């Protein structure tokens, strides 16, 4: 014990090499305490490292502290509490983000279902041929050439049909107040 007091005195009086001795001496007990609090090896090691960094940064103030060992133990305990507090805040923020995201997802799903219902209603206003062309283009992803080949139409005719179809859908949806989504749902070709 007299040995460690001597090392503290050397450190307090500016002997930087004594820091390594303090580190070797206190690391095991600080780690044990930090692990007991943190329940995680990596976090406990981080806390202990931070504690020694704080000790190093405040070494000039150690002359006024009577019990340097208790001071180091307190630094470690406070670092554990601070880290747990930060982790708790991060967890609460993460939970809030998840909650917000689930509300947004539910809201988006509702809007999507409503928009899809309105689109189906609008598509019902088209002729059978127009619905067939729309389905091949938008739902199945065929090109105008492919649609033309399948329906024995020229690509220019398919393009003309799609132009008429999209104008009808825009007018119908616009009449029921969906103009905001029109540009995204029915881009001009």
C-alpha cells in the first residue's frame, strides 16, 4: 500500500511514467466495477479507458484531493452512470423514431389503399381495350413495342392510346381531388 501512495505522489508531482503504474494497478478493479454496472465487456473497457483519460486530464487538480484512489473510483462510477444515461436517452429516441415510423407507415398504407381504390374506380371508367393496354404498360411493365406486337398495333398507336388513357385518368382523379398524386402515378411519356 505504501508503494501505491508513492506512485500517486510521483504522478501528482508530474512523473508521467507513474501513470502506467497506476493504470496497471487499478485497471483490474475498475474494470470489475465497471463490468458489474454495465454488464458488457466492451462498455466496461470503454468506461475504464475514459476514466484514466479523465484522471490524466485532471492530474493537476489531484494535489487538492485527499484520497486519489476514491477519486479515481468515483470517476469510473460517474462514467458508468453517464454512459448508461446516454444509452437510455438513445434508446428512448430510437423507440420514438420506431413509433413515428410505424405511425407513418400505417398512414402511408392507408393513403396508398385509398389512392389504389380511387385508381381502380377510375380504371373502371375505361374501355376494355384501354384497360388492357394500361395493364400491359403499367402493371406488367411491357414497352409500347411489346404491347403493339401482342395486340397487333403499331407502337405509335399504343402510345396514342396510353396518352388518351392517362388524360382520362387524370381528369377523373382530378375531379375527385387527387391532383397531388397525378404526376407521380401517371408521368408523361
